[in-house]
C-alpha cells in the first residue's frame, strides 16, 4: 500500500447546532485520485474548508504525513503544498489572468523589499520567469486561454474562469490538490477536456494526490481510483466506484429515503 | 462610596446608557437586514433633535402647552426621521447593494457629513450650541446625596419602553417576521414571497425613528444640542452595537449600558473630564479586539 | 510571447500607438507643459470668472483631445516612459515655483496641495490597495505635526531632515497601536476604530498642557542642508516668498511618495495587497498572509501622513488641535474617491480641485464640506471608480526590455 499523505481522525465541524461533519475518519494515499461524493449539503465543501484551515474543527484531527496540522491557518496549509479550487469561483476578477496565477505561485516569489521595490532589474527577471511559467501552464489547458493572459478575469467566460482556477491551484506544483466541483457549468466535452489535461498533469507528477468533489457520477467512475460517500457529514461508504454505487445506503442517500 | 453618590452615578449612567442603546439598536437593525453600516445614523439623530427644536420654536409662538408641544415634537420628529431613513435607504443604500460594502459605508458617512454641514449652515446660527427647552417636569427628590430628577426617570422609562416595543414588534408582528427572515437569509426570504425592498425600507425607517427619539431625549436631558453631537453619539452607538454583537438587540442594550458604565467609571477615576471618553473607548476597542464578533452574538463563520 | 509583450511593449489591450523614443519624449513634454500651464492658471488666477472659465474649458478641452484621438498619445507616452514623465513633471512644477516666487498665497496653496497629495497617496495604499479604511488620516498628519513641533524644539543638534523622518516614523508607530484591533475585527469596524482614534487624539491634545492644550504649539522653521527656509531664496538670485522653500520641499516629498506608491503597486507587494482587498479567503488559501500586507499598508500610509504633517507644521509655524478635525479626514478621503480609488496619479488633480476651489471661490469656502460631501455621494452613486478610474495592474510599462 502506498503511504498515506493525508489523514483525518474523528473530524467534526459544527455550525451552531448543525454538525456539518460528524466524526469523519479519512485517508488519502500518495498519488491517489479520490472522488468525494454525496448529496447537496452533505458536508463535502465543509470538509475541504476544514482541511485548508478555513473552518476550525470542533474536534478531531488532520494529519499531513503523520504531522498534526489541525487548526493551522490557511496560508500555512498552502505552504505545506495543499491547494484548492472553490465551488463558487473565487478569483480576483478585476485582476488579469496572469496576476491571478502569480498569486497562486506565492511560494516561489521573492518578497524581499530590495528585490521588489529597488532592484527593478531583478524584479523584471522574476516577472518574466513567472509569466513564462503561467503561460506554459495555460497553454497546456487551452491555447486560446493562453492568449488571454493579460486580460482581466471579468472579461473571461465561465469555463475559462474555471480553468484559470484549476491552473491557479496547480501552478505551485502542490502535493495535494482539492477540486470542488470544477466542472460545474461545463458541457460534457469541456469537462472531458479538462479532465484529460488533469490526467496528463498527473502522469507527469505521479506523487500528486487529488480529491475531486463531483456530482457527475460518470466522471467519478472514469477518473477516480476510489471514492468516499458523505451523507449528513458522515462517511457512509468507501471503495471503488462500482462497489460504492451498488451500496444500498448510498442509493438510499441519493434517493433521499433515510 | 456613599450610597447616595453611587445611586446618583447609577441614574445618570442609566439615562446615558439607554440613549446609547437606542442608537445601537438602529445599527443592529440595519446590519441585520442588509449587512451594512449606516454611518449617518448619529447625524440623523442630531437632525431629529433639531427638527424637534424647530417645531418647538414654531409652537412656542402659538403658546401651545408644554405637554402638547412635546407630543407634537416627538411624533413629527420621529416620523420625519423615519421618512428620511427610508429615503436614504432607497436612493443611496439599496442602489449600492452590489458594489463593495466600503462604498455603502462611505456614502452614508458622506451623507452624515452633508446633514451636519446642512444644519450648521442653514439652521439659524447653527454653528453654535442651541438651548433645548426643558419640557419635562422639573421636580426632583433629594435623598441624602442623591438628587433624583423626575425627567431622568421619565427618559429611562421611555427609552426602555421604546426598546421593548421594538423587540416586540420584531418578534410578534408580520413585518417583524419579515425583518427576521431577511436578516437570516435574503434569498430564502425572497423565495418565501417577502417583499425584500419594503422590508429593508421599513427597517431603516424604524431605526431612524429610534435615532430621532434618542436625539430628542438627549436634548431634553442636557437642555442643549449642537450640530456635531451626532458624530460622537453615532460612534458611541456603533461601538456599543459592535461590542454587544451586531445583529442582536440584547447585544445593543448590553453594549449601550456598558459604554455608559465605562464612561462613569472614567469620570470617577480621572480628574480631567475628557479622559472619560478616552478611557471608555480604549476599553471598548480592547474588548472588540478580544471578541471581534461581540459579547453576545454567536460566532458564525463566513460561508465559503 | 506574452513574456516579451509584457516587458517589451505596453500591455493590456488598449489600442496603442507605436512611437519612437524621441517622439514619445516630445509628446510627454508637451503634455507636461500643458498641465503645468493649467496648474499655473489654478494657482495664479484670482477672479472667480477666470477660474470659472478655466473650470469650464478644461473638461471641454480634454473631451476634444479625446475625440481627436490625441489624449491617447499622451497616455501612451506617459506609460511608455513613466520615469521621464515624473521627472519632467517635477521640473515643470519647480519652474512654476520659481515663476511664482513672489506670490505668497499661490505658493501656500501649491504647498498645501502637494502635502495633501502625499497624505492621499498614503490613503491610496491603505484603502486603494489593501482595502483598509482609515478615517484618521488627519490625525496621523497631526501626529507628524506635533512630533515636528516637539522634536525640533528640543533637539537642535539633530538635522531637520532626520526630524521630519522621525515624525513620519512616530506617526506610523502610533498607528501601530490600532493594528491589533483592526486586524482582529472583520469588515468595517476599522472605520469605527479609526474615527474614534481621530476624535480621541484631538481630545487628548486639547487637555494636555505638554502639547500646549487648545492653544497649541509654536513650531520652529526648517533648515535643511544649510538652507534656512525662512530666508527663502538667496537674494542674489532675486529673493522670493517665505513659502518657496516649503513648496520645493513639499514637491520633493510628494514626488518621492508618488514614486514609492507606484513601485509598491508594481511589485509583488502591490499584487498581494490587491489580492487581500479583493478576496481575503482566497488570498489566505494561496499562502498570502493578509495581516502582513495590511500592516505594511497601514504603516506606510501613516508614515506618508506623518511626513506631510511635519512639513506642514514647520511651514505654518504654529499648530493647534483644532486644525486636525474629523472633517479634514473626510476631505482627504474625498480626494481619493474623487480621483479614482487606487489610482495614484488621480489624486493630483483631485487634491488640486478640493484644495484650490474653495480658496478661489469665497462663496464656496463656507460651504465646501457640504459641497464635497454631495459631490462624493454623486461620485459613489454614479461613477464609483472616480474621475480617472484605476486601470489594470501594470508592472512595467515601458521602454526597452
Ligand atoms: N459557514 C457556514 N455557516 C453555517 N452553516 C454552514 C456553513 N457552511 C456550510 N454550512 C452548512 O453545512 C452543511 C454542509 O454544507 P457543505 O457546503 O459542506 O455541503 P456540500 O456537500 O458541499 O453541498 P453541495 O453539494 O451543495 O456543495 C449544509 O447544511 C450547510 O448549510
Ligand atoms: Mg459544496
């Protein structure tokens, strides 16, 4: 078995009286592609938010490579190599595509005062380097998008915005990628193209582990190694999609009979 | 400390605290329905007091009896400010709903500044403090060191009544239900068939009416008003609302009383009177840093 | 390649006109000369009808230039050679100062405009970039002024330049007191905290005898690099107004503040500040330490205000708490909003309008807060990005790669 990179034990998140996550035990292995599914409001997004430090768990722990990172701030979590996309896009819409991607590459920027403000030659070389990285990355996902590098996000179509979000999460070459319904609003063709690119990227970065939240079951079936099903904040099934999809409690959850 | 002195401080503090709480309730209401901070609130309060004063000057010409004058001043002052609040909401606040919240804050702040300047420039001799008529009975009882003024008791009672009525209005009426629904979740409220704009306008009218009431109370109590009184009262009322927990009426009451209490403490401790505000604000700002969402409000996380 | 496009030619998709270097410089010089002439008009003209005429013709002229596709030349040129533009502008204003050297009032106004520009640039960094509201700008200006008064009086041996710097630092450090509550609280409580701070500071100064109470303090004049500002211009060269040296100092200060603001904007610092302003949650998820950038913006902005306050104090020779009103903080915020939030260039015309118009139209003087309040309300309602909206972020707009 490959080593576990990310693990949670008894993870619980509460909003007032509501337990959005209830004692979740979860494990993600190196290089694994894990599909996270469950009906609306079952706590999938909350799980991402708890992992990335946006919500503080009421109890339980998150371990990264065996190290307890529960309650660590989001910017530290990024520093550990975990990046994400958001279900409702969260790009800086008045900034350019390039700016948004550079924001995603924080880890590789130099923030010395001298190197930023006074040594403009050095800064220029840094900018050039970042621009090339960003452009290369975009081109892999869509050559047309690469041409829009300097356009503001607000001038982009929804699809392109989603692509930019995925690229923003990838540009820093993370170890763990969290995708929250990246295909929402895309046509099947567009989704397939996006997933192909993602698979291409994974082929080149075999240690990257991915969690994908997705409502499109076909997609989950195709791309995921294993999947985890949530309902009312609890894990109700886990395993290969073909097994899970035949699990009676999963069917019940999706059909809403509880 | 001498119990008489103590009681005196208590009464004075209560009058203050109730006034602050009235202002804070307004902030809490606006924030509840629209998540906005209406910074012109203090100036609406001031304008309410000046409206009442203008009415009094008119009525005085007709030698109206004091109780009648007072009733008219209160009613018209409150109604006028409620109307102004609704207009402000309709023309300056709602249209900016989709822009950054900073813009709403700025536009109301500037609106407050316009009211302030308007009164200073256009009210006769408006840049100087104006005497406010003492319309409440001036009876008082002396009890050792305690000088219990009847008007203080009336003001405390009126203020408390106004808050209780507001609370009942929000808890018990249809309109109140709509306000609560909108405060909970705008989308759901709309789906339930609630007229969003009307509800928000009503809330602004209600809050602004309360501001007028507290402005008139302040005038009656100190028997003097000036064009810049709203600035400080607005800032205090906002602080009170924040410290108590924006969105909660109980929070507003607790915050208002707390602020008055701190000022009273400051007045006892420091020989320089001006330090009482410095003291109160310092403590309040520290409290805000300690409990950013307020003492009473529950800590909800921003939805991501 | 975008990379080459980025550092080689101006970007962002506007229609740009290719120009040779010489032609670019020529265009810039013409543009700067025109602006300096307009500035001269605003400062020098006295009759209300003259200023009125200027106010009417100016927008018409700008509109005509735009129609004739000429404006774009100036804009492109200024973007291609920003440093050349800045230097020519500074030299142009310097020439103007020499030209006006006997006009006390014009110089006083120019100095005030330049000091207000400096403070507004601080505000631009604070809420244009980092999204941090500050309604105590005038309080930080005041802290700089009082620091100047006290330090200059007590430390004769220390060069005045150092004292000015220290005044700015004191302003930034006192501002640091507010950082914890501002960072801990969400949303616009920062507005409340800064307003309270401004009001309280004034109260504090009024009741403290060390700071002269309500009467205020006398301030010694400046002497920098052996130039006693009071003696103004060497008489050999024709002499000049008392205010001339201060106008030059304010000009250099404003230029330095402008340069620094632009450099911050065009670096990762500015990028992160913008990101924090636009979406704090997303920023944090990509490793941006929001408090760090807010603190930086707050400190730098207050530093600017403190520096300007120090020069102001030395120039006026006398300061009192009453000169640092909440209303003045609002005026400074108005400058930033009128110009265009986050646009460093825009504060220059905005400050000019807001400072000079009330002085020129005596009728306005009394009504200025009212009028500017209404103007800002209209701006926020109908043109929220200001007269000259901030464009897309740009790192390098320039010349050779
Ligand atoms: N910030 C919050 N405050 C209060 N309740 C919240 C918050 N965030 C999520 N919830 C609640 O927690 C539960 C789980 O929500 P979550 O967004 O995690 O669901 P989800 O599985 O991502 O659903 P979807 O498929 O619709 O995206 C829901 O009942 C939701 O209303
Ligand atoms: Mg979700």
